[in-house]
């Protein structure tokens, strides 16, 4: 592999420069095609962006701050601007991570910070298993944030700068998605850019451009993804369930002991996904067990509250961004009705 | 600082920007040393102390060894170096494992002991740079190398950023002489170095992280007995992921070093074309296997003073057990080492007993031994990748028991996975006895540009987050 022992000279520099020029031309073309199709630059959410928020939460010791834990559901359902206007002057930390269980993040807030505000955790029964797995946040929390430093901050800032200026850096326009689109929709380019990440980590789903048939396909996809995860063994085994519940319980106890509040919420889902969730993790067996066992300040299941159960999740999993402000108001009204005070001195 | 990160791109621009403008060789080396420390500090500044300790200890010990006239004195300084380096390595890497094992043994004996949690981060690259510095003191002790006259040269050897955190493990004998005279940097070296870097980055970002990791993660996160085909795909996917991840890093390291004018040793030589298991280990992580061959296996053999089969087998067994434990502090890795040791021992035994038979000369056997070596490696990685022994055993038994968890790969997974698997195997068989560089140089210019363009596009457009390298954990 070394450059020695070969007399034949190859002009690698010229080849590389030519390849760079070709790459730049193709990427420019791709960028223009995407923009012409209506796509906009999207913030690429990553571990660095999560760590920026987590760093700020770690410094916060006021009792009226709010942290939001969960996955894409809570990041789409809770409108950060609505929360900020509802609780002016109070800090809100969106610490959800797409496709990841909040278990490790809750443990992290309990063990590694002195956070004593209110933590709203969006929890599904299949996420109670807290063992490290691809569906957990251990990797982000333990392996990434534990070594959060100046270099990672610079890298995070650079990533932010690039993703907010170039459409093709959005994972939805990656090669993997081009292949998925081709197989599922018959065309490589999806001009329906419905999932937008804002700079404050607000996730917005725009389902307006989709037909009923598109949405039905999305619902089936949500169900398939769920079945695949449940099939991959997320926590149904009694030993795993009990161990995960015990870890959650310890974390909640630690937070409440220092004056914090932990609210566990089950956010709305619908259609085939909801049926699959009920089939694999029947509410009576799993959610009710959590309510009995966890020392949380309050529990809220969307199905129990008429003000929450009426919301639609067009892809089965997420609220449309037009509903987020109304849903946020309804959700926090309901939590407050359960006796949780977000404005504690 | 990952090679596949924006901050590394910035770092590389600064390094190359200044490196070529500094005329004085001594200052150029000092600059590289400073940047190498900065590179490590980007991970963890406090742990830089460990590298400085290791550097100081071995520089001092080697000089004292060289000055000592009595063998006993030399041995004392060697022991000081070994205890110092391996002590630090053991504390950070094996502390938790030893503590857990102690607690388990105590529990068996009826003693309930609950120690404080061992929340210590493993310093990145500690196994690599520790072995690198040890090679120096061991060579000085054996009289094969004179101690370095320059502390900063020695420090640069220990800390050289392209290979600091995941190898290849460079011997002092191979690197220190390169520091004595100004290196020759040619346009050809820079161009080929950058090409190697790009190839390595492609392997890492596209094949290992973009294609294989999501599939492998899904399969190895599953519980219970899975469909055989799913487990098989996960195992094959992990061998390709691990190879592309680690050989990708090595290739990037070699490419970067070449751009700076230095030559690093090869770490992989088409391992999936190996004919037999010993051949596989001569082609996989070469810098580690040769390290253990020279500094562990050979001394054990020498100690025995006879060339009996039993001695060879004992030396091989012990060496592979240690190789297993080098990879990770868990019983899984120890068992992985034992598995490899048993296979190697059986292979050597059979070679001695029936290896001389003419029947093996038939070409078909070459393919059978190649497939056999891969299949054995495939099963060995169950221990390497599984969470624990019970998990590895569940995955293994999935081939024989009724399915409990109906996890199946999607069409997209298969479409993405099969081409790189086929390509890696085809490439390895092509490269078995040929130089990759020769093939690359013989490629027509237009095709070369097309391939480089395709790789660049794939790197940029695969859309995966920056993943750490698998071997960083070792």
C-alpha cells in the first residue's frame, strides 16, 4: 500500500481534483433539483445538538424549568413556542431523540445533574427495557455526552452551519432514502418534505400535501417499524420489564427527592400502529403496571382525557404541526389538573 | 476527533497548511508533536497525562537499560516499564471486569460484596499506544534497538496522530529511523495518500456505518431465537462492518501518514481470501498479530527450548487467549480468544499429522479451506459482538431451534447489503496475491475519476451520523 517500490507514476492529484469537480457539479445539480421540488434546508439533528441542550439543562438548578424527554412523538406534539408563551421566563429543554427510548436520558438527568424542575417523559411500554441497545440513548448519553468538550462543540457548530444551508445534507435526501422511495413509491425523489427540524430542535410534521392513500401507506410503515422493534425484543420479557421498571423507578425517586417533578405521559397514536401497540403491550398489563409501580408525580394516558384523545396522528405516530400548539395547551392543562405545578418558585 | 468529522477536516487543513511551510525539520517534527497532542486532547484533555506518563517512563527506562552493564539491572528497568504501562492499562481497561469477576466469585463463596460503581471512561487508544511504547522498551532490552536520543522524537513516535487511537501498531524500529532525516514528500505520495484516505473513508462511512451498521444493530439487539437467515445476515454483515470499519481506519491512517511523508505498516491483506485459519490471522490486524508473535509467542517458544508439537500448541493457545483479552475486558472476549486458539491448535495439529498428504494439492481444497476459515471466523464473531455468552448462545441456537422472534430483514436491507458483501469478497480474492496499489495505478484515468467521484458522492450522500470506530473501544 505504500508509495514505494512502484516506478510507474500516476497523477493522483489530477484524478482527485477532477473527481472533486465532478462531485461538486453533481451535488450542485442535486441541490437545485431538490430546491426546485420545494425542499428546504433542514437542521440535521444529531448527538451534538442534543448535547448542547443537555449541557444547558445540566447547569440549570431552578425549580420552574421544564425538560421534555422521549422520541419523535414528543418533539412533534409539544410546541416549544406555545410552552414558552405559556410559561414566560421559564427554561424549556427539548431532550427527546428520534427513535430512541428516554430511559438513559432520564437516568442521566437523575445521576449526573442537579436538575430539579419538571421532567415530562413520553414513555411507551416497549421502551421500559433500559438495557443498552440501538433503540436506547446510552450511546448518546454515555459514549458521546460523557466526552462533550470544545472539539465536539466546534464539530456540532460546523454540522449545524452546513445542514442549515444545504438541502442535500438532509437524511431524507440520502442514498438510502432514494432507494427506499424508489422501492416504495416508484420514484427516487420525494418532493413531499414533511418532516422539518427547527433550530431549537422542534420537530414539525406537515401532512397536508399527502393523499389518503399516502397516509395509509405511512401508517402501515409506522406499524411495520414498530413490529420490527418489538420483534427485536424491546422489553416484553418479565425479567427485562422488571429490571427496566426498577431503573426508571430509581431515577424518578432521585429526581423527586431533590424537589423535582416527573410526569409520565403516553402520547396519542392511531390506526394500525395503535392496534399493534395494544396487541403487543396491552395497556391493562403494561401501562397500568407502570402507574402502580413508578413513583412519578403524575401519569397521563391520552385515551383517558377527552381533550387529548380527539387529536389525529395522520401517519399513525405523529401530530401535524398545525395541531401542536392546541395539543400542547391541552396536554399541559391536563397535567396541571393532575396537580403538577410548573410555576414553582 | 473522528476522521469522519467536520472538526477533523478543519484540523487537517491546519496541519497540512503549516506542515509544508515549515522549513526546519526539527521544528516540523515539534509542530507535528504539538498537533498530535491537540488531536488527543480533543477527546479528553486529562487523559493526555497518561500518554505523557507512558512516554516519559519508557524513554527513561530504555536509556537506563542501555546504560546498565548488568543484565539484572536491565531486567529491573524492563519490569518497571511493563508494570507501569500494563498497570495503567489494567486499571482503566480491566478494572471493571476484574471487580465484577471478584464480586461473582465472592457471591459463589457466599460473600455478598457490593463495591462502588466503576464509572471510569476508557482512554481512547490506550491499548494501541501502550503496546507501541512497550515494543520500544522490549526491543531496547533485547539489544535490537538503540534508545532514541531525542525525547521529542520518541514522544512523536508514541503520539503520531494518524495512528494514535486505533493503529496500526507501529514498531519503534520502523518509525524512529524515519525521524532522523527530513522525509521526502512528493506529489505522488500526497496524491496516493489522499486516495487511500478517501478509500478508507468510503469503507467506513458508506459500507460500515451506512449499510451494515443498521442491519447488524437490529439483528444483535433482538432477543430469543431468530430466523436462521436473519442471524446469518447479521453475522455476515458484522464481519463486513468490522472489516470496513477497522481496515478503513487503518487505510486512512496510512494515507494521512503518507501525505506527511511517513510510511506505516499494512494492517490488513485481503483476509477474506485466506486459505485456512492461520492464514486468516496472518492477514487480519497484522500489526497486532505480529506484535504478539514477536513479543509473546516467540519468547514462550524460546523458553521451552524444544520444537515439540505440544510446545507450539501451548504457545499458540496462550497467545490467542491474550489476543482475545486485548480486545476487551469481558469473558466473551476471553472465550473468543479461546475459540480462536482451539481452531489454530487443531489446524496446526492436523497440518503436522496429515498436512503432507498429496490430496491437499487439488485446487478445490483451496476454496474449501477459504470457505472454512471464513465460516469459523463468522461463528467466532458471535462471541465478539453479542452482549454476553447467553446472547451469543441464543443466536447460535437460532440455527437449530424453532423461531421465537420473527425478525426479518426488509427488501431495502437486502438490496443494500448484498452488493458490498459480494464486492468485498471479490476484491479480496483478486487482491490475494496482487498489490492493490498496482491495480489502482493500472486503472485507466477516466475510470479512476469515475470511481473516485462515485465514492465522494456516496460519502456525502449516505446521510448517517458520525459513528465512532469499532476498535476505539479497545
